[in-house]
C-alpha cells in the first residue's frame, strides 16, 4: 500500500514539474481521480512514468481510462494512441483498434 502511495506521489510531482496540475489546489492534488491521472500521465509524461501507472492501477484500469479519456479525444492524439495501442495494449491492428474505440466513445456521448 505504501509503495502504491509513493508511486502516485512521484507521478503527481512529475506532473507538477510539467505544470499540468495548475488548476488543482495543493490540498486537493492528492485526491486527483485515477482517470484524470491516467490521461495526464499518458499525454504529458514519458514511458517510465506510464509504466509506473500500470504498477499503480493495473492493466484493466489504465486501459479503460485511456480509452475513455485519451482515445475519446479523437484525431488530436491519433499517432500517440496508435503507439499506445501497439506498445501497451498489443492490438493486432492498432490503427483500426484506435479508430473503433474512438468511434465507440463518440457514440456513447451522443444523446439517445
């Protein structure tokens, strides 16, 4: 448990160094939701920190948050998402996978 807290602390500190948590008050920064942490780490930090994210949250939680928060942003991060799909999530056809997940997230957000 303490090691997990240490990992989260390191990730938060590295995000602070990149000025990615400017909108959070210092008191509430430790309460950052996991899905927001995944999004910020995957978009703004390096592979070392992304690997730490998997240690902290596990494969399924990171993948879910990646799809819901990063892939859902569409074309803006297409190349980065292609890399994540291939490198971390071992998609056999990463381009198709990213496109399908982005479409799925878009359709989820449409009013019924």
